[in-house]
């Protein structure tokens, strides 16, 4: 979606609200494609002393497989977005990833929001932040409680362990 920013481009203090939806079902994160529902994007572009600042949020539900415990999950995400829209860049080599070029008097909202979503996603998909994962020895899901495995001793202390064994 192209967002026409001509109404706020030369008017300090002007605000332009927006709403759109993205289809990111083809994007792969981790080992799966968790974005099966549309991503709802909403926010505003504000001219702050001649600088166009885009603020908003991205909301959707992820449906994936946890990278630690291998269980399927559904989790709602609400990601904040803040970017600067510029007509030109002084030095493209030192460009901030949150600065986007305008195409004339319009911004490519799909490109901005897709970039924001991808950059905001965690490198690992987890069913929850405190997921304990699986025991590396018996494979028990540690989220359900501890397993009966004895912790493997540190090999640097193997000689000392022999002294303690009967």
C-alpha cells in the first residue's frame, strides 16, 4: 500500500493516520511459517519539525512450533514500530535500518511494515518466554516438571568424583 504523505510533508505538526493489513504467510521464521493470519498495521505519520516520524503497531497471532520443546503453539504478538521517512539520505552507507526513503510524496507502507515485522521477530520461536525445553538425555518436556535424569558431572571434576564414589 502506498501512503500519500503530501498532506503532512510540508506542514509541521500535521498528523496522518493509517491502517492496513499485510499477508506475510510466505515468510519463514525458524523452521516454519508461523504467520498464517493477516498482520494488522495501524499508526500515524507525524511531521515533527520537518521530520516525518512514523509510529504504530503490528498485531497478529503466530502459529508455530516451539524451537525448545517442539510443541505447536498460538501466541498473540503486538510489536511497536517507529521509523523515519526521508526524501533523501545524506550518506546511504551509514543509513539507519529504521530510516525509509519516500518515493516522491508517498511511502511504501507494505515495505516499511514488513521490514519492521521481520526485524522485530525473535531469532527463535518459543511457545512462551520461559520455555524450559526438552531434557537432552531422556527427551521429557521440562515445562511439565523435572525429569529423573541425573545431571552429567563436569568432566573437569571427574578425578574428584572418583574419590567420592564408594
